[in-house]
C-alpha cells in the first residue's frame, strides 16, 4: 500500500469548476420535519442492487421501524416502515430512475400515532464485535445517504486490505444542496458518534471528516462534538476548498491524500473507506437508538421554490408534498431535479417519492434552463478538456460517439467518465456531452461488450479467487504437513514406547522368569 | 405539472459560441485603435470590407448547404475571421484583396470543409496566404507609421485608394510603399549589412518597428484580457512567445550582426498578434493542453525559420497553416493520462 498522509496537506484534482453555490437560500430556516403525508409510497429497492425479500401483505398493520423487506446478502438493503400504519397496497410505484419508470413498492397508510418499535441493538456498541456492528447496520437498512445509495454493509465488509482510515464526506459541492451542511450544524454529535461506530466496524485507525471551506461554523461545532466524546479513535475535521466535483469520492480522496483511486479499483484498495456524513449519523441512530433508516434530510430549493428550506422527511413522502411544505412554487416549473443541477436526475413527475438517496429537490423555471443558442458544432475549444476531473478528452469522446464509433470511445476510457457534467456546462456549443456519454455507455453495455473496467474487475475477481484457492491450498498443505508431523511424531513416540516396552518386557521376562 | 425530462446538467452552459467570438472582437479593439493612430483610417475600411464579404459569402454558402442561416451568421465566427484577416493586410490594400481573401477564407477553407468547427485550417490565414501569393505587390504596400510620414492619408484618400486601387494625389508612392521593419531587416542582412546598422533606420523603434511595437503591446493587452476571461488558455501564447525568445536568444548571442535580438523578433511583424489571436484559434489548433504547447512552439519555430531562411519577411501565416496540418496528430500524441490509470498509460 502506498504511503501517504491524509488531510495534512491538501492536493488538487485536475479540472473542476468553481460554481455559484446558491446554498444559503435553503439554510435560512432551521431544520424542521415535513408533515406526514396521507400515504407513503416506498419502492422496495432504494439502493444500488436487488430489492430484499418482501415480508408484509396488504392489510398488515405495521409499527414504525418494522422491516418491510429482508436482505439476503450485503448487496440487498431492507426497507422499514417510516411510521406506524397499514399496508394498503403492494404495487409498481413511480420511481425516479428511470424517469417515468415504475418499480415494485409498498403503499403505507399512516395511522397518525407514529408508534415505533425499536429494533435490536447492542447494549453497548463499544464492546460489540465489528462484524456484529456491520450486521446491525445491515439490518437497519443503511445505504449511502449522499445520493449514491450504495449498500453500506458491502462497503464495510469485503476482501479488502486492512482499512486505515474512514473518510466522512461532508463536502457537498453541488450548488443548492445543503442537507449535509444542515445536518452537520444541527447534529454534529451524532455524526461523530456514528463515525466512531463505523471506525470500530471496519477497524479504522482514524477518521477524517472533510467539510468545505465555506462551512466555517460547522467546523467549530464538529470539533466541539469531537472533544465531547471519548477519544478511542482520533477524529479530525479537514476543510477543503470548494470546487465542483470535489464531493465525488475519488476526487475527495485525491484532495485529501494525493492518491488516485485506481480506475479498476476501490478506495478500500488504498486502505480507505469513504462515507457520507449523513450515513454516519444514520449509523448512530441504528446502533444507539435502534431506529433504522426511515427518514432523511432533503433540501427543497431552486429558483422555482417559494421558501427554500431543509426538511426532515419520512421516506416515501411524495415530492409534491415537500414542495408544498416549502411554500409551494413561485410559478410554472419547467424541470424538477432530484439531486443537484450538475448531475441530478430529472424527474418525470412530482408524485415520485423520497428514498434513501434523495438529498435535494430542485425546482427550475423555464428561464433557468433556457439555452441562448441551439446546439452548434464542436469548435474544439478545449474548455471541456480543461475542466474534466477524469482527465478525459470530452470533445474527442463526443466526436467518436457522434460517429457511432463506440469501441473507439471505450478505448478512450469512456467508462472513466463520472458524468459530473463539467464539460457540458462549459461547452460554448451547448453540446449535451453527458447525454452522449450515457448513451454510449448504454450501447456498449447492451452490445455485451465488456468495458475495460468490467474486464479488469473480472480479472481482479479472478485473481482474488485464485489467491483464495491458493491460500486454501496452502492452508491445506500446512494442515497435512502438520498432521504428518504429528503422525511422524506419534510414530516416533510409538517406536520409543515400543522399545521401552521391549526393554521392560525383557527385564520383566528375566525377573519373571526368575520370579516364577 | 408539465416537466421537461432532459439530461444533466440542468442549467444552461455558461457561454455560447457567439459570446466567445464577441470577446475576441472586443479584445482587438485596443490594437485597432492603435493601428488607426499609427497608420490612419485605412484599417477601418479593410475591416468593413472584409466583414461584408465574409458575411455575404457565409450566407450564400449556408444557403447552398441548406443550413439554418441565423445561428451561424450570428455566431460571429465569420466576423472574427474577417477582422483577423483585415488586420494582417496593408491598410490601403485595394478592395479585391479583401474579396479574394474572404473567398478563400470563408468559402474554401471554412464552408467547403463543412462550416463552423470543421475547418482544418485557420480561415483567416488561408485567406492571407492566398492574397500574399496572388497579389504580392499589393501586399507589400505598407504605409509609413505616423511620425515618419508627412501626413497620414485621411478618410477620403484612404477610400479612394482602396476602392480605385490608385493612390491619392498629394501622396507620393514612396511614402506609401514603405518596407516594413522585417522587410528592411531581411534585405539589409542579405546585403551584408549588420543588424545594428539596419536598425538605425527611422522605421525601427525601441524593440521592433516604430509603431508596430506599440500595436503589438495593444494586441498583448487584448490577449491578457482574453486570458483573464478564460476565452483562451495560456498555453499557446506562452509557447509562441517563450519559444521565440528561447530560440532567438542564443542565435542573437552567437551572431548579433546577422540575427535580430529576441525582443525585436517578438515585437516585429505579427508574432504577438499570432500568439494571442491566430494560433489560439481553437478549431484548427490543438484541443489538449500539452498539444497547445507543442502547437505554439511549432508556430514560433517555423516563423523564425521563415523569417531567417524563407522568401517572405514574416512567415506567421504559413507557420500557422503548417502547424494546422500537424494539429490532429499532435492531439493524438498528447492525450492525457486518464484519472486512475497507471502512469505512462495513454489511451
Ligand atoms: S467544450 Fe464543447 S465546443 Fe469546446 S471542445 Fe469541448 S465539446 Fe467542443
Ligand atoms: S462528465 Fe465525464 S467527460 Fe465530462 S467532465 Fe465529467 S468526467 Fe469528464
């Protein structure tokens, strides 16, 4: 493993953009709970990976926190009832991705009592085994709350080299989104405790919480929270400069350590695990309070929102209800975005509901999205090259994709594009570059042509399998050796014993003879 | 709610082609003003003529290609080509120079290759090269800068000269067919005179040619503004000027009698202009950052070589065109290493 510091010296990642962040507008009011809607709509899969196994039927009465699905492995994440009520339907529900698409879900009618069952939790997590902690997080339905919704258990448990540090990502670099900042302001102690739980679960030696330099007050509060808890694992706060897309896992790791996560690898290969601050706070709620992931903070903002704010919303709350809670819209809305303006998902309807990864609802009006010119030919200005954090050549990729030369684009590392949108945002020709890349990736996947990364991942997997087999064979060999040695030793002992016996027999024979 | 479902990013791009091109035009204003001051109002006629021809040709070709006129006529790219061309020809060049130049620049170099973004060669320099070759005499008729001539031609005299191809009466042909400083240097050296000697001639200023060096300063001023506005990146100007200084310094130190000083190289002819406005043309240049460094270095080297060994006093146009040919290759060779890929690997 490479030798590096974490956060003592900050580095730069290539490209990136300084964007106007528009965050303050949603931070003027304190966090408040969004009203409970008359019906919660819960897709079964709220994470990357397959849905868990359904546990309820229509007509079941459930308590808040009760699991509605069960995970059969680390890649599945269960969902829980966000409040007490009755299951009124099991049906395909509208989901954010694909826009306008539907997926299996549970319809829950709250009974208004908001009765909660605490789930199983350790009496004292500090003396709990790491694996039991991960198990607890897994059954608590933890998935990356930063937006990616990656199953946390799968991130914590795996065939990784020893983990050196846990990085908590508090640098939400996309404009408008401020849910993490609000969380850090209002629940710093929960984040720090969650960090310690996670550090114990993965055996990390230290925790680094990365925040942006514009969150000055947050730093103080986090530091106070760190001082207030017992220092079994060192926790540090590091301020990073705000450049989009710094909140990207790979970019943040590069900023903190100067290391690049290998394109066919994971942060764990560098001995790092990177999680969102909200994920840490949720980990604490699961382990300490016995409260699974049933709500999250959502930023409702954008020029189309009357009173931008941050709301604590139960999962399953429709977007429309949140917009209403934020004072409604300022007029006709042209686009609703789940996430930020640079990389968020466009929503096909406001009936889509909040899931574990829904960090922000952004409402944009016609005048916010209108383009000042039609799409023009690429003028090779190189702006896209200048801002690409993956050091790709966006214009060359585009040229090949437009010519339907998909293989060439793949060879130019199309799959290393993180779809951050920087290139499209600076393109004077208004070429929808990211759409081309998404489409190109889709075509390549469809054609069944494994992208370079998948191939390498497979190679890695195979290498690991082989390592494991070898290790197993080695162990087997050692075991046999040991057994043989034992047997040999036994045999030797037997011989010695036999010789003694013989000698004794002889002696006895003599005496016996004598005696008899 | 009627929602648009379109891919990210969800905010419009921060700039447009037209905006980029207009910034280039604004950046040229100081140099144009300086040009008028030193050489009279002829340049304004040249700009007007070239722009008119350029837009006319562009519109005609777009119509022929059955492409929407509006976005491409308003993107200002043809205007930029026209202005860059006009700034490179003598201020009293006759009207057919602008006509021929724009014919080659817009019709042949740009539209026949597919229009905006598809041209392999810098259109303004194609036009310039064409008229240098087609009208060598017209292209060598430079005016003497302000303080040297009895008086600069006024608006009326300039118009008559440009539109009739004949020079106004009170002015003598001599005052007009002034050799440019680079011309003078080249012929001087060929006649075995020393650079210092040649430089004593009144057309030379402190570094380059009288007047010319000031215009170069104003080009640089506009160039810095473009850098500040991030319309151009630093790579090309630094490479062009840096290479010129780097290569001409040792030559000057070894043979100061036959080689002009690095400052003279920089401040004469079209070097600064080319560094900020010509070699930075994105379409026909390099798209990678390291490629731009190589591209700029190549332009500088070829310019120096043509100035020293070639048949023309200044070789910027030809240098740029030659490097245009090499640009796709350079781009290919200078692809950056993708994030997370091993060092040394290049797609
Ligand atoms: S930013 Fe747009 S116009 Fe410029 S090189 Fe990239 S794709 Fe082409
Ligand atoms: S979207 Fe992809 S190609 Fe464009 S800047 Fe981001 S990583 Fe680079």
